[in-house]
């Protein structure tokens, strides 16, 4: 189809104008613009007219007619400076942005710097009618913002397990299973004094990873009452400080509950003159790109971060459309990715011996996918 429309184009084109030029009704143009079902031939004809005319739908008018803004809010209750230091959030936002673009929605990120800004966030975002719904992620246990969302009626979903019993739809990674698999893996390699460098236990992710790690040690018969343990705040600097504490306990391995903290732990061990994995083995959690180029390459529990962001957007759109009758949870699987930092290659004969075992330990290991990268 070839059109010459220059003499007919007006800067104030409406849906009716586009319909007249394409030979279809206004409602058909509306369905095309809103990505609803029309025949491929009609869609192609309307989209070509839109392209040739440079038509842009009147967002304000659409909002008034539908009571929808077309905007999805994302609230990340982290200070701005820490947010952009953690590659986890870059991957998460990438997934949310990809899904919202595909759905023809605008993604709006809401951040804050002070407690006062956080306290007024719900009023400024939700009550003002700026968004159709919000995605809340990385919230702390007892976060008042979650309570405001529950009571306020604005459609929302969470990334991460909620810490309250209200019916809340959410997307989460299998934090318990992933941490359990990491503990079992270290046990199978023959490590006995395994330390834990944890994520904040005032987050459900931190609490769940601690639970899974302790379960894994228990399956191996390793004592948990004298567990060398320190806690960070998901930053590399906190991983460095926490590892400095744990070095005093002389562990032969450490599970770190985030890759970013694990990078700090690797640096602390190197600065202390210790070799990884000969002196201390290290396993992280997240599977972020920097783990691949760490020195040595980091063994880690990979979670589907980008997919979590995508799934959260899809789930929120279903909630907004009234298609989710009851609260729904989607738990994404994790995968243990074996690299150099755990010393698996040096202890290959022990792995073979352990894999011949049967019973709950072998079952726990088999329950979580594991693969080796070189």
C-alpha cells in the first residue's frame, strides 16, 4: 500500500481522521492504538497511515475517557545512591521496561533520598492519580508503604515475598531452594566450617536465604548453632566489611547472599592474603553479569532477575484489568552455576563420590538445577 497524504495531514489529527484516511471506523483505529484485536490486514493499513501522518494519540483524552493513565509506577524503597550501585536493579528495571514497552505502557520510577520523602511517597504517587498501578520491590519487613498500598485500593503487585498475610499478588525467586542448594554444594565439596555472609534479615529475601542455607547445612549434618555469621546490606562495601569479620573465624568456605556483596568479600579475602578457593571457597547469589568476570569467576545461584521484572508488569496489568480474582504468586526457579570460586574443579573426585550417595542430601542437590561454567 502506498499513500501520499501530505496535503491531508493536520497537526490536530484525531482518531476519526485516521479512520477516514485508512477507510475504517474510529473504533477500529482505537483498537489498533490500544493494541487490541483486529485483522492483520486492517492493522497494517491503519499503522501505515499512523506512520505516514506522524499521528500521536491524545493521551490526556484517552485518560479522561478510560480513567486510565497508561502509566505504571515502580517504587524501589532504596536510597538513590545505593540503588544505582547494585547491578541487580539495572537488570530488574530492564525487564520491567521491556514488558511495559511491549504492552504500550509508560514506566515511571519513583525514588527518594530521605525518610520524609519516603513517608509522603504514597500520597504523592497513588493518591494523586498519577498511575494505574504500582510495582513495589525490595521493601523492608514492616514497611509502612506496603500497608498504605493494601489499605489504599490502588492496584499493585510486589517483586519479593510480602511479609504480611494480606492477599497480595507477587513475583518471587526461590530464595530458600537456591540457598539450600548452595549449602549442599559446599558440603558435597567437603567443606565443613562454612560461614554465612547474609543479606539484611529485615528483608524477606534475606530471611528466606538464611532459612534455605540452614536447611542445607542440616541436611548435610553440619552444625548450625556455631555458624560463623555476619550481615551486609547488599552493597559491595558491606560485603568487604562483613568478610573482614568472618576471616577471624577462619572458615574454609562462605556463602554470600548476594553477588554484589560477594565481590566485596573476594576483595577482602585477597587483601588479607588469602587465596580463593584454595584457602576459602566463595559462593554468591543472584547470577549478575559481574559474577562472570570476577577474579576468580564467582560460583553463584542464578535467579531470573530480568524475567522477574517482566512477569511483575504482566501480573500488574492483569490486576489492573480485573483479571486476577484472587491474589496470585509466581515463584521463579533458581540455578546453581558452578565456576572457579568454589573450588569444584580441584575437588572433582569428591563430587563424584558424593553423587553416588542416596538419601535426603542427594535429593536436595538434585532438586535444584546445577551446571558448570568454564
